[in-house]
């Protein structure tokens, strides 16, 4: 985990094309800094390339974070970088799954 200055982050054309302002607004409306997702960044040839979380980056910027909270993956080859791009990173939990995960903390004495 590292906080990266905004001016060092770059996005791909694919992310620029897939950016959905309404999705960013939805995230901002329910924003809480305690559950904000970090931006996933590949450090490749000295560039901090966002490969997942471009909406989260915009939300972090718009809510006043001084730097982007990032998980950095160092890539030495284009194959390393491609492995990141192919990874499935979208995980959501429903309320029942969350209750199971936190049941031992919610149990009353």
C-alpha cells in the first residue's frame, strides 16, 4: 500500500472509454473513507498505471484525499502486466455473507 501523488498516475485508453460519471457519483453519494477501495496500480517502466479502480481514484480525488491510496504491483515484463489486466478483481458481498463473516464479532455475550 502506498499513497501516490495524483500527477504520477496514468490511465489507459480503455479506462478512459469505460469511465462512467454516474457510477462515480453513486460511489461519492455513499462514500465512507473507512471502506474506500484502494486503486490498483502497476509500476511498469517507471509509470504508475491504474489497471483497476479508476472510479475509486476519481472519488478519492473529488473527496479531497491529498494522494491516491494505491496497491502497487511491480511489473518487470509486459507479461506480468497482462496477468494483472486479466485478473478478476470485482468482489461484492451481500448482507447475508457479511453477517456470516462478522458473526463472531456481532455475537452478544
